[in-house]
C-alpha cells in the first residue's frame, strides 16, 4: 500500500496493525512537510542569511569532528548493526542526500548524517507552519479548502517550540526516531487510524451522533492505538460552548496532552469541527483536522510512556521515574510492569524510540526538540492519510 494511502472503509481492521518499524517509513519527514505546505527538507531549505552562514560553518564536518563521530559509533557498536545502518542510509537518501546504499559506518555516512542535521537545524530556525493567533475568529461561512488547511493544521502549543538539532554526524536515538518512526508514527498505524475514523463517520443519514459521541469516538480509536503500544489511554477533558460561533479565545482550538495528569484537554471547539450544517467537503476537512490533532497528542502520550519504559529498564524505581518525567505514579508503575512486553532489542528503531524519548523528556535531558518535532510530523502524516494522499 502506498505511503499514507487509506484502505477502504470495509477493509479497516478492528485493531491497529503490528508495527513493522521498517525502512518503508524512511520518507515520512519529507512527506509530512509537503502535506503541510512546508518545503521539502533539502540542503537548500535555509532560512535567512545568518542561518546560511551558521550552516556553512557547521557542515561539512571538520576532519577532527568527523573522527570524533566515528569514534562515537565505534564505542557504541552494539547499537549499530548493519541492518539499522542500511535503514538509515535509505532514509537519508530519501531526502536527496547522496550516500552509498549499504556498508558500515564510515566517513561518508557521518557526513551524510551531518548534512541532514544541518538541514533540520536551519529549518527549525523558523516555524514549520504558521501558528494561529489567539485573536482569530471562526467565520460561519464555507472557506476555501486551502485556507481551512492552513488554519486547522497549524502548529499547536507555542510554549514548546522545537529546539536545535546538533550538527555532529551522530545519529542519536532521537534522530533515528525522526527518520525511522515506530509505534503510532508508523505509516501502517497512521493509515489504520484515518481509515478507522472514516469508517465510523460512514453512518446512515438518519443516524446523527452528538458532538460528544463523535469526539469520544475519535479518542476511543486513538486510545486503541495507544493500548497496542502498551500505554494507558488518554483521558479527554472537554470544554463545551453552547454557541455555535463564538469569538475565538485563547485555547479555543487547543487539544493539549498534559503528561502530569494524563489528561488531554479539548478546547470549546466541538461546533467548529463537527458542525452538521457545513458542506460535506468542508466538514470532512475540519474533522480531519481534529483527528490529526488528537493523534498528535496520542503520540506525545506514547513518547512519555516509552521514556518511562526505558527508565524502568535502567532499574530506576517508579517514584524516580514519575518525578523525572513528570507523569503520574500509576503510569510509571504500569511502565515498569510492562518492560518485558514486546520490548525492542538494542540496535532496532523501536529501541531508539524508547531511548530517544527518555533522553529528550527526562529531567536533565538533551531537549533538542526532536520529540516535539516527531509529534508534529506524526500529526501531519495523519492529516495526509485522511486526505488519501
């Protein structure tokens, strides 16, 4: 099945597919950006003369930096089996960066990773897509699809902007996660989520679901995908409004996962997303925007649970896990109880996801913003799958 292509409603399985974690997901980063109207990730995607100068200084790596990266790989060789390196080579090549298709970690591989990091860093210097302002007001008339897409798929949570990706040629677990997505970010899971929700929307015309039933249906499917990863379900908390159209206050469209309580807060936007009086094409676009937002928050929940699982494998007590990651004690205990459930082996994309999440989300973590970028890209990929592209 082509990347992101929906299966028909009658073919959607009841449960999400088992995550393959294969190199077939290598093109996700570029595809997701294209779906959101951002430029494809290439070596020329540089934002501003100052960033161009910075990128020039960082790439290509100096001989000493190149050797330091090679030493880093050699000192951690058990985590770099040939099949993982070849998957990363395929991912890098999918972004238009020339590198041999197969072979061990060498200087060419290190420089190719550094070039990709440079491209990521220069793209992160500006927003990946426009964020909505708090003063925006929904208009009760159909708008052009492109205008709706720009609004509904805008970046959320401006308090957590992406950080900076270090340009050093080292494929850290966080970078591997961006290139070889697993879990909810895998193409198979994304296609299942989009197809499953669409199947639930295909009801007889005389069957009308309430806003709450439709919202709950989306969360039920996202939580089913989370359960397949071993994570506990998100708990939605809705904020309702009686008026169909109200001035948009801050948080009107917000759908935000709070790891401290494991609650996902949904702003007073039910009428905006599920207004039955809208033309079908406009309503479909808006529902797709809601589904992609919920799925992006589910990815954040999966990230925190993965980090907790990794901390458990390190032998950390549940109290420390909860404190380090800012999650409920009960979630930490569940992560510890499930560390042996289909636990990925070192040197696999799945293991890198666990390690990358822990490195990014724990107290004193690297905070490069890779996991935030991963959640945004997952959301964008779901939006593309919803459109059947």
